[in-house]
C-alpha cells in the first residue's frame, strides 16, 4: 500500500462556540479520535465515515471530517465535522456545514438547492448564457474604425448611460467570462473534460465525491502517522487523509501533512 508524507503549512477556521477552547497536548492515539468521531455520528443514516483528521493548532480542538458514501448522481455527499477535546478525545460538538448560513449559500450557488431537479445543470446553462453575453458584449464594445484606446474613452456617445455601460461593461466582461467558463466546467465536468481532451492531454480525475472511503486497509491510522513522524523527525503532523478508493484503481494511499523543515515522499 503506497504511503506519502509531505510537509506543508495550513490554517483552518472553527466555529465561534469552540474558539475559546484551550489546547492541551495531543495524548490520545489517532485511532481513538477516529473511533470517538464515528460513535458521535453512528446513528446518522448517511453512513458517515472519517475522511480527514486535523490535529489542533494552538487553541483549537481536533477536527474529524466525516463524509457520507455515494449518493444520487450530481449531488455531493453529506459532510459533517466532529470536534474533539485533544487530551480526552471527548466530543465537543458536531456540525454540518450546510446547515449554516454560508453552507446554504454554497449549496444554493452549486445547484439552487434543487439537485434532484437538475439544479446543477440549470446553473451551468445560466453560466453559458453569461459567457455568451460577456463575449458578445466585448465584440460590440470594440470600436469600429479606431484603436483599442478609443474604446476606453468616456465620450463614445452623447448619452451618459451609454458611455457608462460601455466603460463599466468592458472591465466587468473579462472577469465575468472567466468566472462563467470555470462555472460551466464545474457544472458539466465530464463534458468539459471530453471537450478539453480533444485539444490537450488530460490526466485522470482524482479525489472528490466519486471515491469511496476505504473501510478495510492493511495500514492503520496510527501506523500511518508513526511512519510520517519517523520519516520527518523535525516536523509534526497537521492532518491525516484516510485512503479513498477511486474507480479503476487497485492501490490505496494514505497522506499525512506535516509542518516543519523536511519534505519526504515515498511511493
């Protein structure tokens, strides 16, 4: 089973209710935190499994991200975060991001909160319309019979509203076209990849909601972290990513993010 250990530095937020939590040394084995997190969501019907464990920075609890298994096509699995006390592994809180205000905005932006009614595709087609509008707007903005700088002048017309539309529209259309294009790619990933592969080589997509979190592995979480600590003795682990089984892949990969001076990777 391949194992990789990389050094990096990362920061992550936390719910306001837990910001006052004082950090003690992490004394529990990694498997204890994972087991306690699993117990906290055992009654959830989404069949949640641990995907990521983040060790605490100063003042933060241990965080375990639990993810549901495969659901309907086009819908993301549920993601719940379990917060645990570092010295005792006691569960402090269980939070689902999508139940928060910003989680709702993220869900609405992704599929209008109606994934079962092709909400993601609707968002994609709206993005297509925005892309067409921005590109045709640039074509109409381009000055006829003059240079590029002429188009940036205010006095292109006797009407102030016309001049305002041309000037502001030009500066908005370029970022709008980029945002719309990337949004279309996210809304229709397979179609977009097929189109891009016709003009440039594309690597196989990895990660994401398509993979299944592995249930049975030869390497345990405690052993993975132990290997990482020995491989980079001057670094400390900040996060453990549990192996995900991708379609068509036989091997499983553990990944431990380390914060320190060394970077070690092994196949």
